């Protein structure tokens, strides 16, 4: 029986998934990969940015992308979830280049290939400045994560380092301003024009105040043309959508 996270976010046809935003990208990838495993499916996890080395996970590390590609098929049969990287540097997993990842993805090593494609250093809100959509590989789905705990907080570098014009208009991270940023964001507009599936996930909705702010943001996003907006909490294992 597929879990609520798998059912809500993924289809069997979602081969390559980009996770962008802030406030729970890594946690969402781990949850989706684990749920995929429980569903008998194999997942590869990679990042376009250095990440803390995942000592608790099954990891393949080599500068040779071809070696990784050959080994993945064998290792995925054993553990179903593999994190890949080029080398270890100061306890960080250094990523492959986009062209190297393209070779690995093209070899069809698993059922789902999750790529962390944004870098916020643990902050809850991203202005997507570090997101690069010019990649050689095809992707079927983008999930934009938002840490809802940042909503209505005083704007500072603890929550976001983005200097997007919509975010700097007010001293607080107003849901309406956050929605306006994403509705007008040229990178997301480009995604929509290509008809690539895009899901917003408002994570960390864990109390009534944050829920009400998240509902306000969700309504604005839906009015702006984003049909699928998911609210919930990875920590509490719950999800829901507004009709």
C-alpha cells in the first residue's frame, strides 16, 4: 500500500525529480525515497550542491561517474536507496557535474532519481537564486518546498538570504508577498510554459497560527495559477490540500 507521501507527490512515471526551495528539501527526499522503497521501488539521491556526508545512509562515492553508473544497478538491488557523490571533502559530499549526472540518469539505474537542486543552508525560504534549470537531463517533476514557519517572521538572514524585490518590500515575510514572488518568478514561469509538473509543498505546518498563514499563502498561489499546493509536516507525517 503506497504511503500518503508517495501517493500525494509521485507517480510511477516520475523518473527524475528536482527538489527546490527551503525548509525541508533533504527531509522530503529521504521520506519519498523510503516510501518508494516500502513500495518496492529503487531510488537514487544526488545533489547539485555539497551536502553533509550522510553517514547513516548507503552511499556510493567515486570521481568516476562511469563506475558509479555500473555499480548503481548492483547496489540498488541490495538496498533500494543509494546516495551518490564525487568525493568527500571536510565531511561534505561533493556533487557530480550536471553532465556527469546526465550520464548516470541516462543509464536508468533506478525507478526514481531525486536531485536536490537548491541550496539554502537550512533556511526556510528560497528566492530560487541558486536554482539552475539549464540542465542536460530531462525531469518530469519539480517540487518547490517552503518552510511555512518563516511566514510573518521578521525578514532576516535566519529565514532567507534572498533579496527578491517582493520579499524586501516589507519587514516581515508576508504570505501575500511570498505568493507574489513565486507567481511572478521568471524561473517558475518558464517551468509552467514547458508544462512541467510543479508542486508546492508548504512544510512545517505544525500549529494553528502557521496553518492559517499557510492557507492564506496557498489561496494566493492557487489564484496565481498553481493548482497543486500541498500543506503539511514531514515531522508529523501529515499532508492535505485545499479544494
